[in-house]
C-alpha cells in the first residue's frame, strides 16, 4: 500500500487508531465461563475447575465478557475482541449481571447491538496474545460521544419509559 496513513498495526505493538466507530456487535455470544477462583476458562462440559476443586470444595464459576465487535476506522473495518475490563465500559455491569438481565429481558440481546452501533470510541488495540491471526484485543476504550451511557443504563431507561412505572418498581 502506498499510503502510510493509519498504517496497519505492527504485529507486536499496541495500536491506537484516531477513532473507531462500531459497525456491528456479535450478539450471539457475550461471555464465557471461568473458574471463580483462578479464572481459568471452563468448557461447557465442566461443572467446576479441575485444578481448584482439588483444594477447594465447589470452587464455582462466573462469567467474563468476550464480545466480538466490528469497528470501522480511517481506512478499514476490522473485528476486535472486548474482554472483561473493556467490555464493562460499554455494558455498564458485570457479565454475570448482564446474563441475569438477558434472562429477564431476552430482547435486550439484539437491542444491545443496536444501541452500540455507530458509537464512536477511542481504543488501544493489542495483538492477540497467541500471536496468530486472531482478532486484535481491546486494551482500553474510551467513548468519544458526550453523554455516553453504558448499554445497561440505556436499556433500563428504555424499559422504564416504555413499560411505565410498574416495571421500574418491580425490576
Ligand atoms: Zn480454578
């Protein structure tokens, strides 16, 4: 490529494009399950962590975010992955809380994608830890729009506005 503007990220260095705008959010899967003690990833078939269960009875599990998001920047669209810390900035709650929210309001899954679409973000992107062709990881994110509200805040407001005060009181 002749232009060096917004050049491709170096394979091993963080990259901070001037801005990114959200093109699409993969709303099929927001999170994955980990051991609540050591945070190792659990398989769907795992009831508990094989390592911690030797020392701790019922180590338990929790969810952490892993959200794939297509973002557009100066000259390209790319898919990046939001892990827990970065995802909380956009979502406004923990992954476990979001799972409970989805349980109570399944339509929030699609709505979350719609609410985030077009959001302008300043992000620092890190190469995949495994060093292969996987998606860039979001190391940090700051919304650029004045008055940005996380997804859960906006959904709660929508729900309160749309369904009247009775839902707000019980929810
Ligand atoms: Zn563990």
